[in-house]
C-alpha cells in the first residue's frame, strides 16, 4: 500500500502516553497521525538500528483509523486507546509469524493472540510491529538473531541489551510509544538500562505468559518498556486487562525507606555507573528518603542456582528441535541449550530449594523497606561483538556480567523496575533498579523517585545515534 501523507507533523521526541491521551481527546491529534509518525520513524531508523522483524504498517493504519472512529463516537477504551505499541517477536499475534528470532521457527504463523496481545487490543492499542530479540530470548546482547543484531540508538556500534533489545530500541528511537518484552533473567531491565528507558518486570505470575514462547516457565515474566514510570504503569495495567484504574499516587519522599544491598552487587561495577548511582542516591536522600546499607544473605549463589534452572528448563522445551534441526540455531544459543541436557536432577531440585531460600532473604530485607535500590546494569552498553569486559582488575564474560544484578529477582519473583539514572561521559545511559514487594506499591515508589533518579535524563536527548 502506498504511504499516505502525514496530516500534520508529530514530534515524537518527548511524547508520552499521558500526553497522547490528552491530545487525542482534545482533538489536537489523531491516532492515525500518531501512527503515521511512528511509521516514518521506523522508515528513518530501522534500516540502521534493526529493531523490527516485522512492521505491521497496513494493520496499524487500519487499527488507528478504527480508534479514531471510536473516540469520535464516544467509545473510549482507556489511556492506551490509539497508542502505537510494539511487541517482542516471542509473543503470538494472530496471522503473523512468531519467529523468536530463530530459523528453527521458519514457516510458523500464529493462530491466536497471546493473552496480553488480546488485552492490548481490547484496550484500544495500535500494534505497530514485532521486534527483534536474542534468539529464543536466551542471551543478553541481542546479537544472536536470525535477523541480525539490533543496535543501540545512542551508539550504533554497541548492544542495546537483550533479550528484548529490539523492543527497547523501538521506544528509545521513537518508533513506538511503548513496547512489550519478556524477562527471564533481566531481559526487560537490561535493554531498558542500555537504551535509557523504563523497564518493568512485574511480580511473577501477575501478567499472563500464555501465547509466549517460553524460556523457563518458572522464571519467565512479561512486562512493559516505556519512556516514563507512568507510561510503564499504564501498559502494565493494559497487559493485565480488566478495569482501567487511575495512576497510583506518588508517595512523599519523606515516607520512603530504601535499602542498598552492598557487597556482591557492588563488587563489579564500572566506575561511571557507580558514580551515577551514588549521585542518584544522594538526590533521593536530599529529597527526604531514608536509605540504609543492607546485606542479602546467600546472594553469591544466585548465578549457579539460576543456571541450573534456566538451562534445564530451556533444554527440555527445545529437546525435539535440538534433535531434528540443531543447525538452525545460532551456535552459542545451541551450545547453551545443549549444556542444559547435562544438568543433574538432584542439582535441579537443589536449585529449586535454593530459590526459596533467596526469596526469603529478599523478603526479609523488604519487610523493613519500601524498595531495594541498586544499579540495573554493571556496565554501560557493551560493544557489539565483545565476549568479555575488563572490570575491577578481572576479565568477565559479557553475558554473566550483564545478568549479575537482575537475575536474582527472577528467581525470587519480586517486581523490579529499571529507571534511567544519568549518562557516562561518552553519552551512554546508566540505570537504577528498584525492587519491591508488590508491583503497584513499587510503581508508587518509582513515581515518587523518578525525577530524582533520572536527574533530567531523556532517552532521546541528542536523537538516535547522537
């Protein structure tokens, strides 16, 4: 179909879902104009950044026109009505391929929407396309994909993080107002951190994973990536379906009590990441928040507990295709899946027991604090192709380093959110992670602290590649 002329110029650089909702209802903007602006951004940036596997241009235009007709008729579906949202290509959208960024799934076409996709349609969202990812969500850099790597919009020579890398890029580069990703060890929060946006992993089990290609059913979460905490909250509510409730009221900073888990989490940190985190903590404290240093016992066991669970679960799911078409996997993802076949049953059971111990330890800290705060990613976005990073006098594998600060909270199931927290001297985003007991109370704390944590950071400052 020939592209239509945009009725008016739409500046996507600072637009949030809240602002879109106001403009749509005042008549200043239409969903069709907004969708066309996002499609133009995709045309402009996707050839270089490779965020999208599939652009659903015709379907998005039709949905946007329908959203406009409904609003004119007084049928308002809520804050996501008419909002362009991208979907990680791990989730089913009826009538489109679900590739999981793998040649293994060539020829697959989804027969139904994933539950969360159906919920977004019901909320009036415009589905604009399916985003690139690390193959089968089994990686942190988004490099191992049948469709090639996605690239960081702040520096195209660097990773956008993974596995929901294309999703994060789509939002940070203005190609969608928000996106849906998955998180098994940090795959929402890591790319949110690398691209300088907000990423929410809700509490385990709160958001349906039906219709999502699994990595580990015991650790998989579905959640939003967006430009602000408010926008992430709105998409989170949309993913859950049901009644559309108002945003939670931010808590006064003087009522908030945060815990900083020193020790393990701070042993391997880039100097600039640590400096930006410390500066954000100072701003929170100056605003009236109480902040304690704490220890989470047994946290050093996290990587081994995590690996025994995720490797075994992933190998079990892929057992048949590993036998029938092993050459269709990217080599490193195939290697990780093959390793999962050698996890002993007793080690798996012990890992499940260890997960419960870690959950109790995190609960103990949160019994006396509103949230745990720590960096999201120990390093700025790494260069594409980097296998190791030198840090703190040691050389560390990129994958294990990128997972280091996030994977615990997949094991324990606690909700966690990544917020931008300044930039390095080279202009790369840094991020703070907040972890809480319940998702909505965590979001209220994040709303209260957002301006102090971000320190004026904007995901599109300087534009993609700037």
